[in-house]
C-alpha cells in the first residue's frame, strides 16, 4: 500500500532511476511491514477479531470466520478468481458476478516509471527474509508458496 502511495506522490517526477540512492530513499520513506501488519493494526482493533486465531486453508486460498458480530471472508488475492463461487455464496448473491479490474497501474500516468521500478529494484535480502518469515506470510501461505514467491525475486535479478 505504501509503495502505491509513493508512486501516487510522484507528481514532480517525470523520470527516476530506482537503482542505488533512489531505491534506498524509498526504503527509508516507507515502512515495509505496514501491509503485513494490517490485520493487527487495523482489523483487530476495529472488529476485536484476531484473524490469526483462526485456521486458514492455504490450499483453497480462503477461510470464513463467523462470530456473534461479524461474518468474515478472508481470501488470498492470488486465488481470487478460483474462489468466485465462494464469494458469491458468502455475499448471498443469487447469480454469478464478474470482478472488474480497476485502479490498474498500467493505466496510470506513472506506469512506465512503475514498470522500470519493478524491473530494477531489489529490496535488501534481510528485508525479503523478514517479510517472508512474518506471521502474515506463514499464516496465509504454505512454505511452497513462500518459496515460489521468493523465486520471483531471484528470477527478476537474473
């Protein structure tokens, strides 16, 4: 989320190279763990529901949580399209629906800059290690998933 906010804030930039100093500038401006701490920082205080107290079906990519106050559907974004029927049933929709893609980076004014960033920036290894070992990742993703995600970083550098 903070990475997106960084790009939205680049109104002054026409072109920026993300190697070296600019990548480090980014690392110093954002809190990398903010996204993976969302359930602890935002969801738990608002709902009183600790997502991590409930098992998550990593293979199916979703879980439903029902409390006295809330019905909650938690989904892996990577398996969103595989779980359309689950979403439909959870929402009580009588007929199928289609998700529409909105807010796509390739439609933004900074899309070339963002593409360059994704192709060239590599976070420090200790940051990658910390994020993939986090409570968030190990709760919602299998070790095989995490290994595959990490390989994407390795592939991007070769």
